[in-house]
C-alpha cells in the first residue's frame, strides 16, 4: 500500500502543483545544506509526518513504485537530475532521515532495487548507502533480499547514552578549564540552530542540529579520533527503538535544545560543577527519551 502525501517523511516526494510525484532526495537531508542555519524557515515538514510504515519500500511481495500507472501522459513521472558524485551521499542522508523519523521500520527488510525506484536512481547508490548504514549498526545485510533495519530496545539506547557520557563529560570538564570564554561564544549559533530545529518538532532536523552542536563542542579538544568515535555513537543513539515511540515529542526536543545553551554558558564561565551536572543530565534525558 502506498503512503499518502500527507504522511511522507523523506522516501517520497508528493506531487503538488507542478510536481511529478517521483521520490527525490530531500535537500534538507544534506549536512551541507543552508537549511541547517535557518530552522523554522526552510524545513520540509513532509519529512516529519506520522511514522507509519513506508509500505511501498520493503520486500514483502509488493510491486515497485514504477508499476503504478500514471494518471495521464502529461503527468508521467520523470527521473530527477542528480549529480553522480553526490547521489550516494544524498541517498544516505535521506535514509538516515527515514530511520530517525521511524519510516524505515525496525525488523523490516528493504531491497535496494525497490528503494532505487522510489528515489528515481539505480540500485547501486542505494546499496552503497545501505552498506554504510550497516557499518553504523543501523541495518544488517539479508542475503538475496536486501537490508533489515536493526531491532534495538530501550536498554541498548540507554547503554549508548551511558557510553557517550563516559566519553564526552570528562572532555567537556577539561575544556571548561582550558578553553577561553570567547571560543564558546563561537558555538552559540549552532546551539541556537538546534533550538530552532527543535521548535519545528521535526526529529530528523533536530537530530542533525544536535549532532553538529556536539561535534563542534568536542572538536575543541583537537582529537579527530575522539570526534569520529563520539559522532558514530551519536548517530547510533538516534535510531528509534522497536516497540517504542518512533519520534520524540516537540516538548522533549525543545527542552533538550535549551540544555545546549545552558551548557555553553556554564562552559564559558568555567563552572565545572555546573558543566558536569548539565552534561550528565543531558545524556540521561537522551536515554530516557
């Protein structure tokens, strides 16, 4: 069963005035998109609809989207023009968005050819993107079928939050003692961007803004391996658990983002006790969300 345009989150591009109804990779899914600097103005809220099943994408005996008849010759879908050098990255970001919003369901198997039809691209970039997601622990390969979204529970997410706290909190405490206050002011735009993203209620937009803020914090330590490991853990913690809510509510996102500003103020003031309390509480909130 195909999803309606109202519930689309990123695997579909609903036909609107002048639209063609084909799936496109959403621009907001790209990390380099200017949209991340202006949340609340350019966020595509269709990517943040109800996280019901994207039933057109998995392999349970359903036909690819191309099998659906066009409504008229003039409305026949055309393939989107995508730069080959960037298509894999765009597909990867769109799939990450679908994971965060819960459109790719835990336990379901999705085939690269069918997803390729949905995106209007060949199966190759989809398969490459799925292989990257397998390395990140989001999916697993199912021979001759495709990729199954990993089923994870609340306990695993709590463990990820605990590991993140063990890594990040000591680093933040050291930085609070060594980094000049003006350097923290440079990160305020990222914290404010996360607040705007949270205000939209879009889990995918907030997940990216949150990741960029934490990445910038840790980058001040000057340890690239630390940043890479923490970034990987952050991504893994963003996939929703099976059987639980597919997305955090707007109020939870807004409260989480507000902690970014409070943490920056404590870091700039060199208040180690406040930094530790805020950072540990922040990770506890992530685990509980």
